[in-house]
């Protein structure tokens, strides 16, 4: 593959989910490279105060709140007078496919990010994808859409960015396997007995990364690694049998590719999402980044442990759903979103999360053909069921 390095023209960027953890870090990158990136649109769900501040600083042409009441409040604020304020899901899809946009950063969380990914790709946009749930629920559909234009979709997830970086200059046929590293989360060393009493506060206390609430809980249950295996399966066209996860508590190696000659390449760096976010925006080029670097003159250890599928049932459920295929990953995803939400609201226990997901997977039928409509339908059904069991 011959790589084309990008020109230095300013890129118009749309950030979906700009008030979240990834969105805010993306704006830090724009702040550092104002000559390279111009913010065209910012969106969030309902946090209008945060969005108002972002609009005041970055002066985008459009800003959107999914919540219509919050959008009305924002519209009357003096600091947003030069920006067109939009509201609701239809306008979100419009912003995901804006004519003037060069790149869409999808940093929405959950199934809400799926349709915007589809719209952006359909419109031929380059998508920097943080919203892994898009690929989990509809990876097959997405790959069909971009059959001849695979570089339209660039991952932001650090493990997938690491794999992408390892694959530069390599050919698909020479890949033996993908090895996705996992920190193991806050409960890596807890016994099954201890895990019965996990509180929300325990689960939100991630050892290495500071992230949004949903992915933090997904990391604590290791569902996140299951979702990432499915994400890698679609992104890199790899059979599930050739993707494995390994626990690497230091989170310095972000993932590994082993080739057919037995050689492995890994990508390393301190745990900051700014590196993969910037790489997704500039791939296959690299820009300078004001971020910490590894200090090779200080002694440190890199260690590895196998995943304990007996204590972390969610990763096992994710792999099984991926193997089953069809609508099963969409059922898993919806049930997980609801269970995580219920856990965060202290309605259920940590150990109920895999129980609810398993029960949804057992109960709901997975026979319909995959389409946007059938995925939306099953998402709706699984949410309904997961909120009552
Ligand atoms: P977050 O919760 O911090 O932010 C989510 C953003 O989406 C916010 O701007 C919020 O307003 C918006 N949003 C939430 N629900 C919405 C809805 N229903 N409709 C429209 N907008 C909505 O999440 P995050 O941690 O930034 O994660 C975003 C995505 O990136 C997730 O898919 C996550 O798995 C992935 N990711 C995050 C990290 C990380 O370090 N945070 C790392 C890798 C991948
Ligand atoms: Mg990740």
C-alpha cells in the first residue's frame, strides 16, 4: 500500500459529542493546531453551559443540542450569537453529513452514535470513529457501505489506533493475529467474593484512564474489551479466532500485531487519548503534540496476564454474541447500555450487569436480516427488556 501524506490545508471538523471526554480532548488538539483544524460544528446531548463556552471559544458555524429545550436556552445566550443553533436527531444526522465538512469526529456514546456514522459514511465523509458501538452493532453494514473506500473510517480507540499504526507498510495476508491489550480495570485482582459488593464509586475509579461514565463501567466489567474485539474484527477484517485480548496493567503497550513470520509489532505510549485522536485526524501523517512521552531512563515494568473469563463474564458474553452474529451484538450492546445505566443509578448490582445481558440474549430472537431498521428495532426491544429484568 502506498501512503499519501495529507496536505497542510485547514480541515473543517465536525465534533459529535464535543462536551464528552473524547470531544473535549479533541478541542484541546484544535486549540494546539488552529492552523490545521477549523471547528465547523459542535454537538452534545443537553449540557448547554459547556457547549456555550465551547461555541464562544471556537466560533463554529453550527452548534446542536439533542435536547430541544436545552437548545432553546442556548439560542438566547449572547456568546453564541454568530452560530446557528440546531436541535434534535434529524439535525444531528444533517451535521454528520455536512457538505463543508472534511472530517467527522464521532465521539458520541452508545447506539446514539450509530446512525450518524452511517449518514457520514454515506455522504462520503472521512469519519474519525471513537463511537465503537457503531461497529459493534452494525460493523457488517458499515463495511458494505465503504467497501471500496475503507480508509474513510479511521479508529480513535487507542487499541485500534495502535493496530493501525503497526499495520502501516504491512499487507493483510501477512497478519497472523491481533492482540488487544486491556488494563484489567479496577477489579483485576479482586476475588469473586469481593466482586459481589462492588459499588458505583469502586467501579468509576479506573487505575489508568479518565473517561466518560459508560466506558469507565465497561472497563470495570471488561465489556469494553469484548466490544473492542468486535470493533477490531470489522475494522481490520480479521476472523474472531485470530483476535485475542491480554491484560497489561500498565497500559503502555496499546496493542500488538503478530505477523506470519512470528514477528510482533507493538505501539507504546503514555495513556492519553490525545495521541489516537490526533492520529485519526491526520492519518497516515503525524503532527506534533504537547503530550507526555515515555521516559526510557527510568526503570519500569511491562507485564502481561491472561484474561480471567470466569470473573469477567461480560467479555465472554461479547465474544459469544459476536460468534453468533446477526443481531446478537446489537442485543448485547443495548442490554449493556441499559444495565450500565441502571448500575450507575444504583438500581442494580455490578454482578447483575452480565445477568441482564445474558437474559436479553437468551430471550430475544436473532433471526431478522440486518438492516438499519432491524437494528433500530432490536435495540429498542432489548432496551425495553433490559430495563425490567
Ligand atoms: P462521554 O460520556 O464523556 O461523552 C459523550 C458525548 O456524547 C457527550 O458530548 C454527550 O453530550 C453526547 N451524548 C451522550 N448521549 C447522547 C445522545 N443520546 N444523543 C446525542 N449525544 C449524546 O463519552 P466518552 O468517554 O467521550 O466516549 C465517547 C465514545 O468514545 C464512546 O463510544 C467510548 O466508548 C469511546 N471511547 C472513549 C474513550 C475515552 O477515553 N473516553 C476511549 C476510547 C473510546
Ligand atoms: Mg480502548
